[in-house]
């Protein structure tokens, strides 16, 4: 057995000669350098400062929105909607694959031209492949009396801005 | 006339300058012709000898060679298009329109680039179907099939990244939808999209990233894998030839070949038991 065997040959995996040691050292340093390069590349490719438009939109004075109206802004990709309960803002970006939806006044629904998803004016999905309803954005009244919309903050639905 | 031309040709190929460039020397012997391939840096990855019947149209339909041809057209026309194209917003769209309406031969080059891209994708698929249905992917060629699948992916990525560059509505929404599909990858999906676009929107960063991928990164990857793909043809024993029948008849057609394979498979299964 291993305890009493004097002539027992050394275990091959325990024996490290000079060549094997340097091979491992070399491969180890190369692996470390590769991991560093990978992490460095990942950080380099992720921009830290983005020159994208501000998520906060000034939607203007509430009086310009008629009762029961849906106003779409294609530049900021939001809907500003006024109903009896108050004002609210929806994202116009379809939750399926990011196409710009459009308000269809003839049908009274929001429809996506890409893959046929349909939503009510409250963002609820009626038909199509969209996995989620259109998100509601946080809205508030600025000190100047304008409706402000924050496209970066999604709120639970049915929270109206009452004026 | 022809005699004189041959004389000059002979004198040229025997000159010291010629011999300093082409070490294989002149001569039409089998050895010389093999050396011409073997000792040339561009040709040495190819087999020095090819079976005569493998050069016939019905052996391969030349689908791989045609794919390479479209790729070379794409590289040349692509480089020429780069002389007029700025990958910036909104200049890219204006440059595309300039190529169409203002630049001499711009319309021709842009259309050639676009149609060759469509043809290349179609030819890659045709080539793969051909290889698959002829069984040319089987050992010892199985690794070259894997290289081929990588080349298919590189081709599709080249096609996709090139789609954004005109910076028109079609480009914008195709990339919006495409990168949103990437977002569906579990856990890292949104991160992949962010890295691809260099932001959250299809914007100036995305255009520049797709431009660099389309003009530098992916073509380099394609060339690298094309070289390995061709070299492997030689290493794996040349182009795949169907098995000839003992009586010298035409190689068996698919149905009877299938029955042979089935009987071999059955025999092997029995043997394993």
C-alpha cells in the first residue's frame, strides 16, 4: 500500500519538473492576460456617457389637449392622452420588437404596423404578439403649468394626472 | 504570330527576373504543374491535383466557387463605396443618395454590392444544401462543415450589419426589430443589445458600430475562415467524390445510394449487438 511502499513511484500528477512548471506558469499568465483583455474590451465597448435625448419631455400646456383625445408625438415616441379621469402618457414603442405604434382614430385603438399588435388607449393589449401592455410613463405638472413626462420612469397603469 | 508570342513567353518565363519571383520554374511536366500550386503562397492551400470529373459542372455546380466570386465582388465594390460614404447621422443617408444620383457609376456599384449580397446568401444556402444532400459533410469532412456553418453565420451578420448603413426607414426599423430580438436572450439579452448599439437607441453610435463590424471585423473573420475552409478541402482529401461503381457506371443516384447506406447501417447495427 501507499504507506509502507518504499519503492512506490512518485504520482505523475504530483511530480512537477521545470518544464511543466514553466508551461503552467506561461499558460496561467496567458489565461490571466486573456481574461484581462476580455474584461477591458467589454468595459471599452460599453459607453459611459451617452449623447441620447433626455428622457424628460415637456408636453406643453394641458389646455391644448381636448377631452377624450389621443395625441401622438413621433419624435419622442409617446402618447399624451386625456380622458375623463385626467391625463396620462403611454410609450408608443411596441413591447414586442420595438416598432413605433400608431393611434388609429377610425378604430379607436393603438396599432403596431410591424406584427399587428393592438392596444386600447389605456395600453392594454387586445391582439397580436406583444407580451406586455404599453407602459405608462410618470407625468406631472411643472411649475410653469406644463405637462411633463419622464420616459425613463414606468408607473403602474391607471394613475391619472388630475388637473 | 503565335510562334513569336510563344517565343517571347518562353523567353520571359526563363528570364532571371521571372525565376526570382516564381521559384517553380517553367515546364509542363506533372511535377512542375504541381509545384506551381504548392510553391505559391496564395495557391498552396489548394490541392495540387484535382480529379478531372470533379471539375465538371454536375460534380459541384461550382456553388462554393460562385460564393467566393460574389464575396470578392462584394469586397471590391464595398471598398469603392467606402470612398464616398460617411458613417454619421444624417450624412450617411445623403451619401447613399449621392451614390445613387450624383457619383459616376455609383448607382451601378451600389446595386452590384446589394445584388451580390443577396446572391451570396442564396449561394451559401445552395452550397450547404448541396453538401448536405450529397453527404459531403461526413467524416473526414465533418470539421469543414462546422467551418462552413461559421461562414454562414458570418455571411448573415455581414448582410445584417450592411442593412443599417443606408440609414433609411427600412434600415432603422430592421435594426430596431433585430436588436430587440437579441434582447430576448435570457439574462444577458439587454446587455447584448446595449453593446451592439452602443446605447439604448438606434443612433449615431449604432451606425458607427455596424459600419466597423461590416467593413472591418466581419470581412476579416470571413477571410480567415474562408482560408481555413479551403485548406481543409486539401487536408480532408480533396473535393468530395461520390463512390464509383465497380463496373465503371455513373455514380449511384440518391435512391439506390440510400438503399446501400440503409443496408450498411442495418448490418452495422446487427454487428454491434
